[in-house]
């Protein structure tokens, strides 16, 4: 590889690995939809997996002390959050925990408060369980997507409201909640005695110089009413290995969560555990380089968009650009981009049909090709 090239510039052919991302569309389409990146995971993960596979025996396996200690240290180092090994609940993925929490800690007919548009499983978890989805709109305030706090207060105050599902950093839109914003949300949760399930899967993908504040870290009451969900999968690009974890410091809440998952939620795959251990133990340098690369990609998009009718609010976190395409007045947003040769995520899947979500976790060459294709389509249809 050229000295100047970064490992993230490498174009990897993923078409033969049954990748969801790369098999959804015809080969000529650039897939920029589902949230995984076209980057190799760091060497430390590949080496740990190779060593584990070489052992050749793959029986029932539990999480190592080392993994739990590495998670504890990671939480301390990155978020100044003191957790204990005993607070960790290992999971084969984060989505199952969202659904499980809704089903176990609320009853049919209860309302679940969800700021949105949001990653669709936060909407699905209440709906599939016959709960009322009490959606609170996110609005643009001072250049950031934040929940409409008046609407949030009204939703939380409903007598059947039981829980808030929070996504921090928010997907899509990239909001990194400030401590003050979390404290305001916590006041509502406390006043109306709501459980908070905080999906923090994107918390190591912050592109600005702002800290991630875990909801549970803001005070003791917040810690006691929160199930925090995290994973190395987005950051280290190991979503296919199936590993996530919950942090639940309140013992009765943790016991109830553990009980609810008994017999239903399998233990994580041993390779997922192996990768997570390596990521948190030795992935820091790679992670720092990844963030630099993603920031550059975000900035490429931010510089390009003003030359088009498309708009984006500054993205603080994630590699998922949330782009307003309403000016195009399209009948089918998805079809327009597909015809341009780009497979995007449709905003309507998250709750706003005027938007697309574009995954820029890819080599710059691919991103630039995608931008060129979109520009060509805009020109062809006289938008430029
Ligand atoms: C906010 C959020 N939560 C959860 C997930 C998926 O979690 P998992 O693959 O661990 O089930 C995603 C994937 O894009 C996500 O964006």
C-alpha cells in the first residue's frame, strides 16, 4: 500500500461474503445503507480471532474476566464512568435487548416514549409488543437535532407512560446529548417514574470534540432507572460477530433483566467475545485513526451539500449522514438514488420520508464516486 494511503482507503471486495450491505442491490450500485463500514477491523481483532479459530475447539464459552475488566476500563477512560464488572450483562446483540426491555418492563397498552425519527428498532420494540409508541419529534435547534422538550414533557406525563427509549448519540442525526440535556430528560423520567433504556451503540463514533455522557452516569437516580446498551460492533466493524452488552447497576433491575432473557436470549458467540476483548484492550490507536478518517468523510459531504439543493445539519457523531432531500420533491426518494447508482437508507424507515441516511463509512474514493453519481443525477433532472 502507498505510504500516504491509510488502511481505510483500501477498497475491499465484499460481494462474495454474503454481506447484507453488498448483496441487497445489483453490483453496479454503491451500497451506502445499513450501518456497517467497508473497512477491515483492526489487526488486534483479526489476530485474536485467528488465534481463537486456530484452537479449533468451539464449545460453550463465557465472557472472560479480561473482557469485563477491559469494558470497565474503557468506560472509565472514555466516559469517566465508573462501573463494576458485576453490572455488565453480555448479549448476542443490542436489538434483542431493546425488545426484551420493552416486553418485560411494561404491559400491553402502556406507552413507550421515543424521540424520533430514530433507528427503526426503537419504534418497532413498542409496536411489536402492542405498546403505544409515544413518539416525540426531534427538531433542529441551534444547528442540532434535539427532542422537542415540551412534547417530551407532555409524553412523559401521560399516566400510561412507562419508559423512555433514548438513542445517544442519536441515529439518525448524530446528536451527542449534552449533560444538561440528559439532566433535563432525567428530571422528567424521575418525576414520572419512568425506566430509561439508553441505546448508546454509537458512543465511540463521536466526530466533534465533545464527550459522550452515558445517561446512567449523570447521577445515582439515573443509574438506578437505566438500562444502558453498548457494543463494539459499530466502532470496530464487527456487527456480524454478534456481541453487545448492557450495563445495569441497579441489582433488582439487573436480576429482572437477566431473568427475562433466560432461555430466550442466547449467550454471545465466542468469536464475538474474543473480538470485543481485543477491541477494548488494544483497539485505541486504530479507533483514533478511524475517527480522523470519518471526520474527513463527514466534512467532504458537508462541503459538497451546499452546492446542491440537499441539506444536512452538522453531524456530531456516527458515520450516517442524515440528509434532507425535500427540495427535490420526489415521488420515490429511494428510486431516485437507486437510478443514480446509490443504495441509501430511506428516511421513512426511521420516521421522516423527506430524508435519506447515507453511510459514509467507506473509502474516500467510493464516497467521491457516490457524490459524483448523485451530482450527475441532479444535473440530469435539472436540479443543478
Ligand atoms: C441505534 C442502534 N441500535 C442498535 C443497532 C443494532 O444493534 P445490534 O446489531 O447489536 O443488534 C444499530 C445498528 O445500526 C443502531 O444504529
